[in-house]
């Protein structure tokens, strides 16, 4: 075999070996975990009372673990309790009035109206009989004309009382007007709304934990005047936490939302925790005003949040962490509109959330 042929075969063998090695390395690197480094971050909230009143009790200390719905502090309600009782009494009175109008007249009231009519009719009959007698006597000049006029006026008054009694009986039978009932019902609704507002203010006198958390800061003490703009506590979530890491522009294409990950810390290197990519920043950081060269483009980094369900509460705010992204595992499904896949109960009444 000539030297030229042996050289050609050697080149072919080297090319095949090099191509196979390049394919193996490329395939291996594309499936290897991507390692990121960052720090633990978590959701925090500042809690304040809805109303302005003096604080009566502060029930938790810094570092205490609190549960959702737990009472953390109370306001003084000595001035609010009487107002609630007054509003409650007003609602009871108005409700009785509406019930009275709906039920209409009682049978006893109708019977009384009929009796009044009968009495008025008897009085009118007697007055008219007296008028007839005096009219006859006047013709015989037995009584004066003035006495006749007085008797005639008394008869007219008696007849008018009969008409009044008839109208009273008709009203008793017909019952209250529909407009009166509507007015009473409207007043009842207004009183009930006022009572609901007072009860809500009484309920707001208790500061409730909106989620499971740890008390980071206790900012006010009993005796101080609370206000909606003055936080009483600063809370930090204990359930879902995340690692804030950064990925270079060159590796950004290998990171996808929902990608599974393993998170470890120096404190617990043998206890990796499952996580997932929940947020990839659309904006690069440390970006120069003008990007022209490849060297400048390679320095771009993007924020990535890898969320962890820290059920054992091992992670602390600011703790350094190592994240290994697992491209070959099935991504975690994320709810639409919530790329961070955070629970919806991380914020509540009286809480201002911040990351």
C-alpha cells in the first residue's frame, strides 16, 4: 500500500474519531445539569390594623411561627362595643316595625274599629232623633231657634264621626300602604348595613395572620396608637421560597419555565430539595447602553427564580444556595398567568406583600 493511501486512511480514521468525540461531548453537555449559584429569597408582608385605635394586646414575639388565621394583636374596643350594641338594637327595632307592617292589622283591631263605627252610628241616630224632636218643638214655639241650631250642629258632628269610624274600619281591613312597607324595609337595610360596618370594625380590631409565616419584626407595642399606615408586624412566609440566581446570555436558551431543579446549601449539602424554575427575567441586567461586540454580549445575565417547597423550613433569607437544573426531567406545569406558581393566599387583608 502506498504512503499516500495510508495517509488518506489515517485522515479518515482521525476525522471519524474526532466527529464521534465531538458528537458525544455535545450530546453529553446538552444533557448535563446546568449549575447556578444564588441566594435564598422569600415573600414578606407588613401587617397593619385597618382602624385607628390604641393597641391593647400584642400576642406574638419576633421569631414566633404563626399559622394562617391566628390572632397576632388586638385593639382596645371599649368605645366600639357600645356602638355595636346600639346598632344591633336599632336593627331589632326596625325589623319589628317591618314585621308589624307585613302582618297588617290584628283581628282585635278590626273588631275595635267595627265597635267604634257602631258606637258612632248610635250617637248619630240619637242626635238626628233629637233634631227631629226639636224641629217640631220650634214650629210650636216651644224652644228657641238657637237651641235648634245647636241640636242641628250636634247631629252633623255625629254624622261626621260615623264617616270617620267607617274610614278607620276600611283602613284596618286594608292594612298598611305598600309605600310604608317599602320605606320601612329600606330603613331596615340601612340599619343592617350600619350594623355590618360596625361588626366589621370590631372584627378588624384583631390583627390576623394572612398566611403561615415567621414573625421577622415586632414594630409596635401595647399602648401605642395604631393606624392603617403604621405596620405592627413584618412577616416572612415559611412555605414556598425561592433562590434568586443569574444565568448568562449564552446559557439562557437552556433554561425553561417549569424546569425541574435540585437545590442544596452549605448547611445541608446532603439534603437536596426539589425545585422548579418559576420566573425568568425578560430583561438583562448589567447591560451596557450600546451592545455591539460579542465580548459585551457574553457578559449579559438574566435573573432566574427557582422555587422550593421548603416543608422542613431549612432555608433562611439570604442563605447561599446551589441550583442544578435538570433538563431531562418532566417540567412542572405552571398555572396560566402565574409564572412564579406562588400560592394565592400569600397576601391578605392588612398585609402588604413584597419580595
